[in-house]
C-alpha cells in the first residue's frame, strides 16, 4: 500500500503518522539554506560542501517540519554492513552500523541517503522503533529483516511492525553490471528475480528487494509501504549520488519516540 505524502518539504508515511507516539520524516532537498549549487538547499550531511553551521541550520529546519528534536538525533557511520545497534540516548554517535533500534523517548534514529533506501520501522502499539540504511549490499544481506528482528528482541510483535520503505533509486535508473549479479548469486539468490535485463543492460529494483526481504521475514503485507519515488529521476525533489556523480547533498530520514 502506498501511503506517502509530502508536507513542508518532508515526505511522510501515513501508516507511521497514524501511530501516535511517533515522530518521523524523510527529507527532500528543498526548504533549506545551502547555497552551494549541488547541495542546494536542504543538505543534512556534513562534509558535502556546506559548512557545519549551514548543515546544523538545515537539520533544525527539517526537525521542526517533521516534529522532532534535532538534539536527540542518533547517527551512524553507515558502512554498508548489517550491524544493528540499540540506542538508549547515552550517546549520539553509534559508530560502524547501518541500522539501529530504540525504546527510549527523545532518541531520533537517523539514516542519511542519496539513492540508497532508508527504511523506518515502528511497532503499532508497543513503543519500539527502528531505522536502517539499505544500499545494495545491505539489501542483499537482509538488513531490513535484521532491523525487524532486533526490534522483536526488544519485545516488538512481528504482526504489528509497520515498515516504510522511503525514496530511493528506481530500477530504471539503477543499472548494474555482471559483478553485481555474481554477488547476489553467491549471497542472495532469492533476490535475483528483482534484477532484469532491458536492451542489453541489467537493472536492479532495490525497493522490491527490500519489500520481499521483509515479507520473507514474516511482516504482514498490509504493514509494508513503499514510497516509489526515485531520487535519481526527480532532481527537483531529491539528491542523487548517481545523477550528481557524487557531488550532492544528503537527505536524512528519521524516526523516534516523542
Ligand atoms: Zn529513477
């Protein structure tokens, strides 16, 4: 079910908005103060061409629009692995991980993206949230399922976990080569069906892969929402590592318990 909408330059998933204890949002590139041509205007990542003060201002703008406290952001190094940390608010920086979960109010899990898929999770009734960064390696290695499993280890109920698969590169834009296919043959043959050939070029559908990973992990179909907007196709709305050839800002995707 697609239940995404955009308000104040932030993309929301209605299925998550409906859960009262939550704040969440997927950022776009609009509404910020970055002046650099390729980071214009809501760049939320450091070291991408804006000074830190500009990024901090942008984070404040995004936090106000999405309804969370920027001071509670938890950040990760995002190393394309599958390590999932538990965030309890005792620190802001969680090192080498690509996913995290929390039961602590005021902690806002953040995942930075510019083509990779951000996935935000919440238990509908118990106050347990999760977030992960699913590039193709994380997707291949099942990071989406591993994040849900970590939530279950904290008491979440599988049948109540809502997953929102955010904006990412679409299959038309995500062309891949033989080595990519070989990696999936070795590690995740079940996902090969989401790689197809068109006019002699291979394409991979990251959103469809992550949806399948979550279905296979036992999440209910009705609890999985896919945004479907492409970061690479829509240059007005999103940054894209591929389209901008690395010279780009970063979106941030956040979820937490208010
Ligand atoms: Zn596209």
